[in-house]
C-alpha cells in the first residue's frame, strides 16, 4: 500500500475509534455527578455507580449500602476505601483493581436523608429503619435467587422479598456487575451484627471459608463455625435468611464475604483496613 493510503487508512481508523468511544460514553458509561460509572438505576431512577482504583488483573468488588440508610456506615466505609487507596496507591498491591459500588440502595438512603449528603446527615438522631428497604419496600438482601422465598424475615419481623427473585433493579444491577467482572472475591459491608458471613457457610465451602478466616484473623470480627447440624444458619444471626446475596453467590460458585460492622454508625476503619489488606495478600499468593 502506498504511504499516503496508509496514512488515510490510519486517520479513518482513528476517527472510527473516536465515534465508537463517544457512543459508548453516551450510554453505559454515563457519569453521575462526578461519582463514577453508572451501572444501573434504582426503582426511583437514582444511579447506582461503581468507582475503581488500581489497574491490576485481579478484580475485587466491594459493595456498601444494600440496606440503605439503616446501614449508612457501610456506604461511608466503602468510600473510605476508595479515598484511602487513591491517596496511598502503594497500599494497594499492583495486581489488583478494586471496584467500589458504594451505595446499592440509593432510594432507601434518600427516604431518610431527603437528599442531604450522607457525610452531613445525623443518622444517630433519625429513625433509619424505613431506609433499610428500597422504594417498593423490598429488603434487597432477601431478593436474590438463592433459596428465595416470598415470605422472608428480618429477625422475627416479616419483610418483603419482592415479587420474584431479582424482581428489583438494584439487585439485578449488582448481580450483573459481579457476574460481568467475575472478581476473585466480592465483599458486601453491612451492619451491625459484628461478624462475618461467607457464601456456602452452611457447608463450610472452602474457597470462601478460607478467605473469611483470613479476614476474621486480621480484623477480629466474629466468624461462626460451619453448621454443626444444630440448625444454625452459619451466619452471625440466629434466624434463617432466605434470598440473600451470599446464598446466590454460593449457588453460582462465587466466593463472597459479608462483613457486619459493630454498630450502625462507626466504620471500624482499623479492623477493616487490616481485614481487606490481609484478604488481598491471601488472594495474590
Ligand atoms: Zn444489613
């Protein structure tokens, strides 16, 4: 090919690349007010976003806020991880990309805060229980397709699990993202049972149990023993939970941890930085 034609072809390819980039930018990668890539929307149309730090080949997904304003500290903790690793890039081993979905339930947060930024809102003085559920009053940790039941419980209180597994857009959004990224582990932060769950805990599923033990040893969060036949759920609460994220992830063979913070307000920063750091060290080996 004569040199002039090569140049023309290269220019054409460059232009085509720009066009396809612009088109994808208008769709899936639309940014939400400077807070990451939009991966889905809540029932009321609020964006659910992911922000990333690091660029290594091993993916880890962190999710906060499945129970909205009731567990707002899990959202603040997820954001703190982002801020910390952005400010201290050497603290994140270069093998990793961390994907942070800080708030899975923005409608539940908005129901309580009315739109006041989370960092400015006084959660201790508010009734945050209504903010546990999404806009349709569904408990998003009862809506996954893992032992899903139409009637589900939060303690001895009946809660709405949705009209079907994955009936809620928030649940579908996070499921789709985790399955698309296929991370080495996902960690969901919740509060406040001071303990760890993992996918397959009822069977002591080794790929997730090993990771839970590493987090447990570094953080000091309680790690219940595998089910001994006593009917214990294998988790830090003593009633059966249906349709939870960890049940679903066990069914698809994905190692998932749920970390339950100590209370509904503090982020237990030292515990969780130690826990996540140890987890990353374990995975990179
Ligand atoms: Zn919760």
